[in-house]
C-alpha cells in the first residue's frame, strides 16, 4: 500500500524583517517580525508526501530533481514531526499504522516551487512550511498551527510565518528551547484585502549571499544590529531593510497606508544584494509618491535583488504596474525577468 497527501503553502513577504539569530541551531531570532502571506497562485510550494512499507529510505525531490535530506534543517523537522505522529487507520484501504510504526516507515517527498528557487523570493519559507505541514497531515499529527510553526522555524526562520494567511507575527520568544518562538496570526486575509504586492523579478539567478550567511555576518560584524533589534534599524545589515522599532510593531497592521509607507521608507541599503535595476525601481516609486503628494506604494527587499512593491489598493497596483512596464519592461537583455503579482491569501 501507499498513503499520500498533498499540501500547498504560499510564501510570505516580511514588512518588518527577521534579521539575525540568537541561536543558529534552533533558529531563534533576535527580533520579532511581521509579514504578509501571499496568494498561492503565483508564489507557492506544492508538496506531496507519501509513505509505504516498500520505501527503504527517506527521499526528497525538489523541482523534479532529487536532493539530499541529510542537512540538519530537514532532519530536525522530520524528527520533530515523526515524534508527534499518531495512529492512523483507513479501513477501506486496509491500512493501519500505529504510532510506533511511524518510526520505521520511510517517506518520499516531492516538492515543487512555482517561482525561482533561492532568488530572494523566500522559497525556503514556503518550502519548509509546506514540508512540515504536509508531513504533519500524513502522520496524523494533532498539534495546532502554532506548534507546527515552531517546527517549520527550525527548517528556515521565515517559514514559521507561512503557515498562516493574512498578517502574521513571529514572536521571537525568550526561552532557550525556542518553545515560545512561534508565529501567530495578527489579522486574517480579509483585513486590508485590496493590498496588492508586485514583485519585480530582477534576476532569477540564485542569490549570491544566503540569508543565513548574511545574518551571521551582520550579527558578528555589526555594532548596531543589537540596537536595531531593540530600538531602531541599523544601516549596516546585508539587505535593503525596514524599520523595526518594537514600539512601531503594532502599527504595521494598521490600515493607515501612510504609516505603512513611512515605515517602509525608513530603509537602509547594503549594495551587494541589490542591482542597478533594483535602485531604479526604488527611484521610480519614490518619484511617483512625491509627485502624487501622498504615498501610493511602498517597497521592500528580501535578501535579494527583487523589488517587492506594495500598493495600497488594486487601482494603485494597476497604475504602478503600468509605470513599471513602461519604464522597466522585462527583456532578455536587461536584468529584469518578469513581474509577479501577489494578493494576500489564506
Ligand atoms: C530577509 O528565513 O531565509 O527574508 O532562517 O537562515 O533560513 P534562515 O533565513 P530566512 O531569512 C529570511 C530573511 C528575510 C527577512 C524575513 O523574511 O523576515
């Protein structure tokens, strides 16, 4: 027999970034973060997991290519899920699996991203969230989403936020074992439902610096990063960043777009992850906002060159896209591949 299940998990875009770890093994952050979960149509991972007594080892395929499951991140997630597996019975199919059986049964995992992997589009967020969620369903794990988020976090920090739709906060937590470092939903996908996110895929090549390395280097070399975590952003981390002053954290989900935009404008730049096109796009949005006299759109980046543009409603999004297509049409000769539109989603 073979038992399988499929799940789909969208990616998320942080409006208050997670940057820096206090524990690299358990993936515990040095600050709270807030993100918006996107529509799965354009930016999601679909994962099918299967179990059968005929499988002789755990195996995984990512975008149709077999990959190794030996990294600590995969192993930790697998172990955590297996240890919470429950009895399962399907009388019709004659399948009966006890809690104990799961320890010796192997799984096959087939995962597919409908967007460029590791190009700064948070593929690890959707990937690990889907990995954990689909395995939890297969193994009849009864834990709530908060507990599952703490497991997904151990695959990739930002993954914990992808288990919920709408606006999601990852509480950094205080405990050494990470038990309180979980994601919670702040507002569901119906909140600010006309918010539109446009991602200018500046380059679909794999990013040169991973978030993990960038964060480590920041924590090791920046005198200001601890200050940022507590009070204000420092201008030295390895990405174009948002303001994350804790006293502002509650305001981000406020529907007042002016506030969101002003949060988003308090950014800082480290050039290695961005490209010329990224800066041109920022310039275009800035110019448009000042010409309109009030903020229409905001921008952010996730450890890569792709500009993530946030429009306050569909009308603004349509106008913005028009401008972008006029000034920066995607072309094989330029660094601009395409535009991906994402709505908030469940
Ligand atoms: C810039 O979650 O990819 O997107 O925990 O090392 O896997 P690891 O890092 P990852 O970092 C995401 C960083 C970010 C900001 C964010 O999503 O909050």
